[in-house]
C-alpha cells in the first residue's frame, strides 16, 4: 500500500522521448507552471543512465510528498489525490522523438518551426526500448503512446512496434495521420493490444484539405476502413479524432458530417480536442469562449445519437473543467478510459 497525496501518473512513473531531442516527464503544457519537466537534454539515442533518470524523477516526486506542488506542475489538470508507491519503474511512455510528417496541419507548430526541424535529429529508439524491456524498467501493462511527427513513415517503426508487442505490451496507443497504412498497427488492433487514433479533423474532403494542406482524404478513408476491418474481436480499438480549429472547421455541420462518416465506417470511438495554439492565445479568457465549448457539447450529443463513445482530450477537458463540467482526464488508451 502506498502513501496518499496529490501527484500524477506521469510525474510518478512516466517518461517522454521528445522531438526536441529532450527526455521529459510529460507533455502537458496548458497549465500555470508550464509543464514538461526535463530529465535530460540533447539525447540522440545513447545508452541511458537509468539511476540518474530515476534520481531526478524522485526529486520531483518528493516535492509532491511534502504536500507542495513541483513548480512545473502547478495548475495541471492531471494532478489528483491517490495512493502512490515509492518504486522506480516506467508505466507511462510517450514516443514523439521524430518530427517529419506526411501532412502539414495548419494547427501543428512543428510543421512551420524551421529552427526546430533543422535541430531535430532522428535516432533509432529500438536499442533504448530493448534495454527497458530487458531490465524490466518498462512495465508490460504500461500505457504507451506513439506520436510524432508521423511515426509510420520511419523505417524502424514496424520493428519498434513488433518489439513492444512481443515484449507483452497490450496498452499501446498510436496517433497517426492515417495516410500510410501499417501492417504492424493492424496486427496490434486484431490482437487487441494497439488502439489507433487518426485525426481527420473534418467531415468533408474540402475542409480536410484546407487543414491538412495535402490531398490525401481518400487515403485516410481507406486506412480507416482497413483498420476498422482489423477489429475482429473488439470494435473499440480505432478512434477518429476531430480537433476544433477556429476559422477552419468550427461548424456544427462539419462535426455532424464527421460523426456520420465515422459511424458509417463501423467505428465506435471518437475523440474531440481544440487547437493548442488557439487555447494559448485565449488562455486568460477561456471561461468566456462559450462558442467553442458549445461545439464540444454538440459533439457529445451527435456522438450519442450514433451510439459512439466520445473521448475528451487535453484541451477539450480543460474547456469542460473551466465550464464546471466533470470530465475524464486524457492520457489513457481507449480501453482504459471507458466509463
């Protein structure tokens, strides 16, 4: 039995391999303290000193044990009171160390950050993951999220995913553009070990092309259809996501078309979020941004009509919290957050 105090899963047992070639505790940044505590800078795939990594994490965790809040974590929606253990292991892992992508979403800051793209050095994460598995640092039931950039375009992606699956990981969430189909993802879906989220952000091809700036709408629909068919034993493994981008897709009819298209593909899960850049620009006045909140409510009602399960991701959760609505905290795969 652990001690009861306020902390979070990432602060206690999480790690992120970030696209800035930095190893962090988490990626949450919509909070007063700024979030994203650093464990190591300038990382390019070298063998890690795990004793040092866990020493740094303990320093942050021990602040929580005093009843205070680690500076970077102040005001974070992930903080909660619970019973936490004192062991050193990883059960939350985010792999987002690549930055290249096969689309150019208007809301993605990395796409237009020439300095970030120039400084990002891709490296093969497989040796590091292999050590984590061999030493038991990574728990087999860990929540693992794979994002980017677009992960499927990297040559080691299929081998990386097979490594995690063969190790026994069964709670993996892959975030993908859906443009390139992945046999490894489909295998994981069939085995009920991989949940897939594809951000389509639109209900029509016209809106899709305005947001993604690529003409690959048919590819997305084809991929979603194939992944839907891979759900042989469980229809809850594939999710279609809609990020509200004011000025592009913030219309009820666009959301309605997206919901209807999703149901027609045989999918059961959808998720809603809000453009990070817009949230930052309006952060001090979010409680008065009723129109965006109303679109989140509209999404909920539209999903209910089609018997779809709706997930609220980070910024949508923030909007709900500000408007005094209890919401499930993001950061778990679809299997683990239902209810």
